[in-house]
């Protein structure tokens, strides 16, 4: 075994780290709790728009979760350019295989999902490219990642309703705009990005785009108005900017979570019927 490892190291030019690391069988989990919150909100709003929750919706949720978990060890391994860590590769393969299997089966049942899965694959490629270029913290990259996670809205809707509509696409865009607004508010805590100009331009552009979607009939009036929660959050931050920029990050995480949950709940309520049909 030792000779095989030596040959692998020589051929790849990378040292394989076996000792001092966590056991290979211990699963990896993304430490970014915020992205899990976005995933939850995206799936829940998609199912709410479909006005049903089936066992296939639960399967779609699981597939999206596995896909999100596969991204974490993959990007961590890419960042470890000088060492090869089998644990990260193993769990990337396990999570990725599960996500691909679920997505493939659901796409066979609902062919409309091929567009959603294709978008997710492109987003993964963009993320890998950004990590290789050390540009994963660039605003455009972060927004594209939020957009990719919010594809779960279309994934859940297409699985549940067996088709995609302009309303579902409008909801996907709305979710992307809302959750991406956190990119600009969080960056206010950093000296280099502390200017309000970026946040004001983003929120103004988002309002214009949402108004256009409403005018096209892609969003219901009350659904479009839920973006007001993002505007309210920005107003609160401006009014309490000293606290927001200097307090511990755990308080910021709670602050963002409260607004995200409020948005998700209200957005779901705007499209739910008075009574939901029984689970299938």
C-alpha cells in the first residue's frame, strides 16, 4: 500500500494527507448555515406555488440538499491545491452520486426538469472556475450561487406540478433577488465595501425588475410586495449601521435569519390556497 501511495504522489505531484485528518467515513457538512436557509426557502416557496407537497417533492428536496452538500467538499479540495484529501473526494462522490441519481430519476418522470438540472450543472462549473481563480467572494459569483440554489424553487415546483410556468420562473427570480440582497448588506461590515452605493443601486434595480415581472403577470401583487422585507432590512441597517458593522457576527446571522424566515413565510402565504389538498 505504501508503495502505491508513493507512486500516486509522484504521478500526481500532490502529497496525499492520510494522517492527522478526520476519519474517511465521517461525513462532511457545509458550515454555511445560510445557504441551507436559502435552500429551505426556495423549496418551500416552489411547493407552495404548486399548492401541494408529494413524496416526490420530498425527494426533490433531498436531491437538492445532496447537491448542495457535494459542492462543499469539492470546493474545499480545490482550495487544497498542494494536497489531496481522499475524505473530501469520497464524500463529493457520495453526495454527488445521490444528487445525480435523484435528479436523473425525477427528470425521467418530469422532462421539464432537464432545464433546471442543466442550469445547476452550469452553476457548479461557474463555482469551480471561481474557486480556481480565487474569485468565489466576488459579488457576481456570490449572486450566481444564490441564483443556483434558488433553482430549487423550479425543481420543487416542476416535480410537484409536472411542468414549469412563468409564475414559477418569476418566483425563482424573486427568491434570487431577495436572498442575494444579503451579499450587499453583509459587505457593509468590511471597510473596502462599506459604501452604501452598491446596496442602493442593487435594491433599486431589484425593485424595477420585480415591477416588470408584476407588469408581465409573472408575479402576483402580494408576492411582489414581499421584497419590501429586503428594503425594510436595508432601512434598519442604515438606521443602526454602527451596531450592524461592529457587533459579533453571530448576531448578524440571527438578524439575517429572522428576515429570511419572514420573507419565506409571507411569500408562501401569498400563493397558498385557503385549504391545501391532502398529501399524496
